[in-house]
C-alpha cells in the first residue's frame, strides 16, 4: 500500500498546501494510506483532513515516519534533519547549481532517500504537470507595481502579508497606484506565454497597466536587450536554466534607463543561470524589495514564495493540477515519477 505523508511546512510565511481534503478522500478511495500533519499556519484546517479520513500526526512527525512513506511538502526541508532516508516530494531547488541544493543532495546521498522535485514532474513532452506559476505571476506583478508606486511616494515598499483573495489584492494595489499621483507605469514581461507570464499579464490588465509581452520569438537572438531599460517595470517570468540569456546585466543601472523596478518572479538569484545579474539574494515579506541603485532608484522584488500571499487560491489550483498524478503514486517507478527520479539520480 502506498503511504503519502503530508508534512507541515516549517518555513516562515508559508501557508500553502499541495493537496486538499477532497484530494485526500480521492487517494483513500483508491486504496492509498494518507497521513496529514497538524499545522498552525496551513490555509486549510486540519479538521477538514480529519473528516476526509486522513490519519493525523503532529507537526514534524515525518522525521519518524515509516521508511516506505513518501513525504510530501512544498518548500525546503529544515536544515537540521540530517541524512534523508525517505522519498520526498517538494521543490528542492537543487539541480541548477544552487549552494543549498548541493547540501540537500548530499543529505539524500547520505541517507539513501530520493527527491521527486515538483519542478521536474514533467509529461512526455517535458511540460510540467503542476505549477504555481500563474499565481506567482499574478502576485509578482502586483508587488512590482506596488514597489513602483512606493517610489513615487518617496518611500520604500512596506512589508506585505497575505490577502484573503485576489479581489482584495487588486483593490489594494489600485489604491496604492492612485496614491502615487503619477501616470501609470509601463511594463515588459519576458516569458509572457508561460503560466507565470500569463498570471502577470492578467494582473496588469486588472489595474489598467500597459504590458509589452515578450516570449521566445523576441528573445531568440540571445541579447543584449536594451529594451528592458526603456520600461518602468521589468518582469522576468522565465526559469533560470542553461541557455537562458542575460536580460539584465550587472551594469544595467549605470546606463540611461526608465527602468525603476525589476520583478524577478522566477527568482533564482543564486543559480549559475540567473538572467538577472544586478542582485544576489532573495527578498522577503518583511523587506519585499532590494534597492540596487540610486538616482534614479532601481528596486528588485524577488520573493521566492509569492503564491503564498494568496494561499487559498494558489493551493486549490495547484492541488487540482497535481491530484491526477498523485493518484499514480502506487506506480512510482513509471511515468512522471520515473522521469523525476532519473533527473535526481543524474544530479546526485
């Protein structure tokens, strides 16, 4: 019997979850065993999982879960858990040269476990089967616009926290734009045809900001891309990977520019392949932007868990995408799971 163990997220400001109570009921109906850990922050209440029939465990109990359980979470594992003996499903950020990723792989190697990275669950055409990209784009465009508005008020962007729904988010940013007292900005979206770019464009339409959509056709020449500097806001919606050109070089701030805000929604600054070279660390909910230049200002928004600012909608959407594939977990040596394991094995 396949045993899926849904762990509590231990990262600060993470309220998302990758499966709903309705999804748990589906897995149980198919003969799987499901354990869900209690969590003080998860957007969906533990009682709903209990009513769906899941076994309930205390937060962090996955460390002592049976060896054959598959541990399912979203964000990174705590660094203090040592060698990893279980099979884990999560966003590992370990396959593109990230320093923390090398440590994670070493822990899997030491413990004999395996990583099924959610970013690398792909179908036969190499398309991801589930992603938070739309909501990352939606929220990332919102925060980038808020950063631009804050500049026009002579301030840095204030700390952020979750919004109850997308309507509340849109209303909030519209109000901030109104307070800025300036004509609306223009924005350039690179990766506009993907999930993330689609979400970014959807938000900008909601608030009436003009967006220039670029995708593979516009970036095929490999750069440089001086057009990036001619827009007030630049939104990077392309994942860092080998072959991706540099969109914002390290010296971009030294050139004449209309550019005031970079929203690095893909957010992989410590990857060798990052296409945005003017910063080197993620930003946070407490400090959403990093100022990398003055006169005129240039701020970078690079929060790496953007969808968690709309935790309910993003969780329900992602869970719906992933559920058909969780139902195939009893055949974990085939299909998307086998492809993900091979990616892990090669990285290891």
